[in-house]
């Protein structure tokens, strides 16, 4: 603190790390509540939060889990800075997928099979759509970001096409052209 005619002036806090900046931006996003109030919601001490936000210490997994549970914060964003601050579709129970994206992927699978001259059973289409979804999840930052999904989709479609071509070419796979 500096003194100016008897009054204390707060010195701006120096944030040393990008992680600290992201943690600080979370509190700012929520109207910049006092640390004490914010800590109560997270279940951590005021000094700990100050250390995390300054970049003097790194929060453990329990603290990060609290950010997720209490504020819907995407932990990947906190740690890496990639993606969005908030988890997409928080209301969707864990393990559920975005139906609109899955429909797009099912259409892609069906088109690829037709391009290869094959007519698979419906169960095969849904299974390949789920595999395509899993491939997509491994590549994109946010599977609920339709623009990002559409940008990456040709790449994962090509992988599927090659996998199907290889399976058709291998004897004994049970896959044959229509």
C-alpha cells in the first residue's frame, strides 16, 4: 500500500501467470465480488484464492472441480486457455451427446456409404455415427460449437471413408459392396 496524505492507495495486483489471469477473470465475470464472498461459494480460503489469482500457487484438482460445480467453468479452459470459459450445454446430463450434431454425423455416414456403393443396415449407420462423433470429440475443442464441428468434419469423414474402404478390401471382414 502507498500513502497519500494519510490515505492508503491500493497498489494494482500483479498477476504472474496466464492461469492466474484466467482465474481472476472468472471472478471479474461474476461482477468482481469480494474474495471472501467468492471463497465461500468455492469452499476455499481467501489467502488461497489470492495466491491462485496472482499465480503464486496452482490450484489442485479439488479446487478446479469446485469452479466447475459452482460456476459451470470449463476446466480445460482454466488450464489451457483453449475453448470457452463456460461448459457448453450444462443442462445436458453427463454422457449425453448433442442430437443435432449426431444427426449431421449420421447423414455424413450415410452419404459416405452411398459414395462407396454400400447399403449398410441402420444399426451400422448409428454405430459409425457414434464412432465419427468420438473421432470428432478427439479433434475439436467444443463438440457443441457447430461452426468448429463443420470445419473439422471433412477431416473425420475422410478417416471414416478410408477405414471403410480398407475394411471392404480385406477379405473376411463381412463387409461387401451393395
